[in-house]
């Protein structure tokens, strides 16, 4: 299985982002040997949203060797999140 970087695009005013954070943290801690997290607060760095094509929050991007292999937008149950990320890394 590939090592990956999970990029979390969020903002403090985004209620869904706050709701989703525990699931994302759980995923990263459960799979710490293969997943590292980068947290990007778009309220602090709005230019990144335009550069990366992030149109809604929360958005997760899974990168392997710097290439995006999966993009997820919106909320989903933990099990679906884990399944999608691990499938992208298989």
C-alpha cells in the first residue's frame, strides 16, 4: 500500500468542517503508518483554494508522490471515508 498525504481544506466558519474533523483525525491516527495529514485553513490562505480548485468545504485531497489520486467533498460516514481512502492507496 502506498504512503499518502491527506490534505484537509477547511475554514473555522465551516460547521461541516468542524463536524468532520474527528473522523479525519481518527482516520489519520488509525493509519498513521501510511497517512500523514496537512491541514489548510483557507480563511488564512484563500489563494490556495483557487490554485487547487477547491470550490466547497470540507474538501479532502489524497496525494501519493505529490499527485492527487482522490478528492472528496462534503461529509461522509467514517467507514465510507476510510474505504475510499484505502481503495485509492491500494
